[in-house]
C-alpha cells in the first residue's frame, strides 16, 4: 500500500460544523461548493487516502458531542459523495482527521491522495 501525489487539496473557511449543529447546512453547502470545483476525473476509479485538518475556535473545541472527529469525518465524506467526486465512501482506504484549537477564523484543509493497493 502506498500513496501517490496529491489529487486535490482545498481550504474552506467558515464555522466547521457537524449534523448536531444549527449551522450544519451552511457549512455543508460551503464545503460542497468548494468540492464541486474539483474535476471528478481526478478521483474517478481511484481508491483514496483522505486527510482532514480542521481549526476550531478554542471555546467550541471541547463542546461534548459537537466536534467529534468521527462526526467531522462523516460530514466531510458525505459531502465528497454528494459533490460527485466519488460514488461511495467505500473507496476510501485511509482516513486522517486532526482538529486544532484556534483563536482566529475556523477552517478546514481537505486533501486526497490516490491509494495504491
């Protein structure tokens, strides 16, 4: 198993949120708009490694049940599917999610690499 070069990397600013948040739809729409700018030919027929890095305001970081890495991953993977980059998240073989505290603007950096079996 090895990774090839990065297929895409995007940076999305805004309040990172999961389905438990009232701002979820705004975040999901912003993320999907950015993802739709990526040609689907980059990821078609590929297995992927996904890296999700998020910066969340310190005061919101420790809210129980709100910003869990699994919930961040689920929202992000669902958006990748809805944007048409992949048909199903079963093509993702490797997933890394890291969250960082920030006192500045919230953001996500999302990247994908091809995963060679």
